[in-house]
């Protein structure tokens, strides 16, 4: 569970900290993944698309 302390009634800063913590924990990705049911083939297609995206990003970095 992710918790953030609100200091000096600064809610905007607390929200920013919460968003950062959620992203670092991978909780946001997990929530999106469980948002709706995916069949095995759809999960595989998503996984392959994500791998291709990472590969293209790596290639872009190498050529720049």
C-alpha cells in the first residue's frame, strides 16, 4: 500500500508524490492490466507489441 503524508496542507504536492510512488511501484501498470479481461492471445499480442516498442526505442537511441 502506498501512503503519502500531507504537510502544511499542500495537497497538490502530496498528489504529485503519490503519483510518483504509484508509478515507481508499477501499481499503475498493474491497475491498467486488471481494468478488463484479456484472453491469452490478446495478452500475448500486447506483450509482443510492448517488446517491439522497447526494441524500436533502443534502436532509436543507438542511431542518435
